[in-house]
DNA sequence: ACCTGAACACCGTTCAAGT
DNA sequence: ACCTGAACACCGTTCAAGT
C-alpha cells in the first residue's frame, strides 16, 4: 500500500538513531522505503519540515507529568529535564535536530511548553519565565551535544566512558545551579 | 604568488560572515580564491579542520583581559562573556562553528581557557570549575544560535527587532542567574 | 491521490600528473 | 612545494508524465 507521512517520519527517526544526521539523507530514506526520491516530496515539503517532525516524535516519548503544586514545581522542572535528557541522549545529533525544530516550529515541542508552565507555577513572572526556560533548554541541548561528541570522538576507547560520566555530573550540576540562581533572582518564589 | 593557509582561513571567515555556513563550501572558496578545489586540500586536511581554524580566528578578536583578583573574578567572567557574544553575534552560524571546534580541538579556543582560569581564581574547586564553564558556554552558544535564528527567520520584519531584544535580555538574565547559582553552590566563594 | 524518471545544480574528497 | 584536471560517490529539490 501507499507510503504514509508517519512511515516516512519513522524511517527518519530510525536512520537518525542508528547512523546519525550525516547519514540521514532524503535519498537514503527513499532507498530504505523502496520509492524514488521524488515520492518523499509528496508527503513533506522539505527535509527541514521532516526534521521538525522527527524532533517532535523524539520528545513524544516523554510522558506528560502531573501538574505540580507551586511548592513542587522546581522539582517537577528538574525531573522533566532528566526525562528529556534520557529521551534524547541515545539518539545521535538529537540536540541539533531539536534546536532546528525549536526555531522553526517551537509549538510542536509539547514538553518544552510544560517546562514553561511549571516555571510559571513556581511563581516566575512573565518575561522571566521565558528567560529561565531558555537558560534551561540551552543547558539541556548543549550538554547533550557535548556528551554525544565526547562518545563519538572517543568511540571504543576507555576514555569515552570517563567523558560521558563527566558530562552526566556536569548536567546535574548545571540544573542545580540554574534553579538555585533562579530562586535567588526571584525572592518571592520558593 | 602561492595561496597560503591564512588566506584560505580568511576567505572562509569572509564567506561565513557574509553568507553563512550553508554557502561555505570548499568549491565556493576555491572559486573565490581562483584555484581548483583540490588545491585547498594541500593547505588543510579537511573542511572540518578549516572550520576549527575559522572558530579560532573568530574568537581571536576578543582581547585577553587583565587577570582579575578573586574578588573581581565573577565580574571578569561576565565581561568576558559579553565580549565573546559581541564577537560572535554578527557572524551567522558562528555558534555552530564554535561548537564544532569545542569538540574537535578545545585548546584552540583561548578565551574559553581564560574563562576557566577566572572561575578558578574566583575560588571554584577542580571539577566544579569545569562544570560551571560548561554551563556558561552552553548558555553563550545557545543564546547566540537562538538570536541568529530569530533574525534570520523574521528577516526584514519589524518582529525581528523585538525578538533580538528579547534575546539580549534573556542572555543577560541567564548570565546573572548562573553566576548567582554558582556562588550559592559554593559558599566559600564570593 | 500517489509515484516514477529524469533532470538541475550542487556537494567533499582523492589522486595521478603537471610545473 | 604547490596546483590542475578529472574522477568518485554523493546531495536536496523540482516537475512533467504516468497510474
């Protein structure tokens, strides 16, 4: 039967997860799906549009948390960031793809909307909640990118293990420090 | 006379600054320099290696600050981050290029070494100083990438001006919050 | 509605051969 | 030492024509 947009996205997620962004070409997807390249352009407008959908799909595996009380909101933020990291860390170049989606169609990334909600629940006022999310998302994506480059460059060596652990600690440290700084900046907040 | 590696790097910086990474191809550089593509590979091993040198060159415009006293070190960190941002913000896709250099040859980026020095002068112990720099550099590069995507997408519209200003405020907020969080995490530090 | 075939205008990298 | 010419193995996107 006919190819669907969903199958195309799934194939793209598959190639990305197994081989990375450098190997994720429209021609390769066409080969994988047993169609000609041109066929893909009936289902998506461009490769960029496809990548935005890939990013959405990657973040879809993060379950929507319960809406927290104001007191628990900072903890909910930290937990959500952990889940996002877990969802992305195993997929090569996922940070790059999410970064693209973030600039092209931010509303397609639901979990980042929840993040903003939680920061507001914690008591942050209007522009600052957005700023705070921005800092946290920069840290999340930057840490993931650095982690993946570390394991890619030192592939197979024992050093890659050490670098990955360093990155884990650095991520936790960053989340802690940023949340602490935010509550220091907003004394009304818990 | 013969092409030099320096001329090649300068040409690459020029194309990046004017047209962005998508237009920065080896073939285009060869055209610009009136040589055949193959000639470039006598001067650099690969496009990646060239991009690492481009990143170094971009950061070279940041002057080395005076070594601060412990009391002034946090301020020196903030000032250095501002200078880095100023050096990169006008060059399209500079954050991406620096990210690459950071993973391929971090020691080639002197100003990021100074950043680590200042954090240690401020009193941060050994693994934490590296973590802290990591958070700050993630924020720097993430903010620059977001800023540039904002102006690129809304090119010409009045909204691009607003988005750019939002990004400016968000950057300052982030630096403030992270530095505050760091000093809260390390009570011994000022 | 969905796809093929073929073209257009590109890429990065290598390398024998020239000067 | 430095470069040319030419090739190899790719790209993303478009579009008339087919079913």
